[in-house]
C-alpha cells in the first residue's frame, strides 16, 4: 500500500544535521575467506542541538526527512512504515507540527541564538559518567614510548626552519619570570591542611571578581575582570566546590563577581567526594584539591549580542582558558598549586547544579589548594623550578596524560 501524507504542517527541527557515519568491525567470515577481516558499516545519523546523542535514521525516516526538506512527495514506501517513521521523528522532535518559521531570529528564545554547528558540537561532546583515568590506562596513551612505536614519530613542537634565524634578546629573568617558571600543573594536594579564608578570598578576587562595571542602558552589564573577554561580556561564571577552606562550610557555591560573595547552592545528592570525582572524570589527583572551580559558560550572555555567530562559542572557550591561566598564576604567586582539566563529565555537573546544557554548561574544571610536599602523581617540572631537580625520577604511582 502507498501513502499520500500531507506534509504541509510538518517541519524539520532547527539546526538538524545529517551525518554519514562509518564504523569498522571484525568480520570473521571475511577473514576466513582470505580478506582483511574488517568490514565497514555506514549509516545516516541525525544530529540536532536538542539531542543528547545522534539518532540512526531508518530508510523510512530518511525518506520522510527528504520529502519534508525538498517539498517532494514521499517515495512509494509502505504506509505503515511511513507512519511509524513519522511517529519516531515526532517523538525525537526531529520533526514538529509547528508552522514554518517566518519570524526574524531576533524574536526567538536564547536556544535559537546558537550557531547550529556549535550547538551540536557542544551538546555531543559532553561526557556523562566517563572514567578518563581508567580509559587512559586502558588505551595505553600514558605510555608515549609505546605510542611512538605504534604511531611512528610524533610531530615536532617547532616548525623546521631552513632560513637564517633572527635571534632575539634575552633579558635577565625578573620576579615575573620566576613566578612563571614555578607555574606547574598541580596533581598533589595536601589534604591535611585547610586553606585560610583570606587566601581563598584573594584567589577569587584576583581571578573572577569584577573590579569595575558598566551598565549599558537596557543592555548588558559589562564587567572589568583581570582576564580579557570577547565583547567584554564575560560569559564564564565560577561555580565552586569548596572542600577544605577555614570558616567556609564545605559545599557547592556560585561566585558573585560584583559583590565578591558566595551564593550557597543545594548539596549534590551523591555527596561532595563522589561529586568531585565524577566532575573530573575520576582523576583523583584533581578531585582532592581544596577548591574546585567549574568554569560554566552562560551562553545567552554572549549570544544575546553574537547571534548565530560562527565565532561566539570559540570565544567562550577562549575566555575559560584565559581565566584558568590567571587562576594558575594567582595560585603560584600565593604559594598554592592549581590545575585545569577539560576531561570532565559535563552532564553530571549540569545535573548536580541544575543547569540546562544550551544555557549554562561547564567548559572546564580548575582547582587550587596547598601543594603536597610529596609527589605521588607525576607533575611536569623538567627544569626543577618547583620541585628542584630530582636525583632520580619521582616514584610515580599514577601517570597523567
Ligand atoms: C585545556 C587543558 C586541559 C588539560 N587537561 C588535563 C587533564 O585532563 N588531566 C591532567 O592531568 N592534566 C590536564 N592538563 C594539564 C596538562 O597536562 C599540563 O598543562 C601539561 O602537561 C603541561 O604541564 P604544566 O602545566 O605543568 O606546564 C590540561 C591542561 C590544559 C591547558
């Protein structure tokens, strides 16, 4: 039986992307027949900003989407299959019943301010319940010598230059150089010693506080921070997990940059230790820091101005990077250790903080606290600026990427 579906009231969701996806799998029959033993299977997948994971399209779904987007009649496919496909596409909101969009994008909600490719990339690159420490050990990416054996030589860190080099002056190091030299990602925190509240306040004041602001009439409030921000909009908010600070109740907080104050948030149901481990995807060397800072982008703050802008998401990511470097330097100057990681479980953090992924979502997690005197997890200090040149390699129990 064939069908004559009326498609005029249906439309595809905004930002729908179709992706051809191929996966290799082992094919024993092919191997026994003298082949490589590998078979490639391809499938069309639908991706969209509102989906958490891609949806593999059936031929009937594909036919319906093609008909909808080209305005052509659906091909001669069994009515039952088409109806089922329509129900599935409606259930996943890849297709909706609403009228075609005629409004200007300016009138639509903040979720429509995203550049669609960035929205899909952001949504799909988030992790949920990933154990990156275990995954790294399993994949053997911790052993770079073995990797070089597998992959061949690694790309050189500096471009090869044939032309004569222009050598630059090297002024004698001053106190700023000494500070920079001691900036080393900390993977060894002293959990026995609480962080004084004054030092905690100083870290937040230097890294995240607004040292001035301008209120644009009916427009945004522009903050002056110690780090630059694309458009001066500062979309990055600092959400804190305070673990071990004198006089501050352990828990979750949101930092208010204008008032230099903490807004307490509900405790995560799983407890602080478990939340910390999940946030940094089981990297226990980071979870133990006295303070963890989740760099959460408030996208509407930026996209209000940069609507459907191809660079806006990149700017938010760069903003997070600037803040993390500032946090490293502020910590180093204060005699503390600091870290940043992008190996985070964004979905778990969003759920615990009650955030919506296209509105407020973590881009990285930083942390700071007292350094331990003992290195049990490797740190990268080849010049010995921080740890002093060791006589022999440290007794690393853990390896890092
Ligand atoms: C964006 C970013 C992500 C990082 N993610 C991780 C991580 O997941 N785990 C980790 O142990 N270190 C992580 N690091 C720290 C790097 O491994 C570290 O910067 C690098 O080894 C150089 O060491 P240094 O920071 O001490 O100079 C990250 C650093 C950056 C900038």
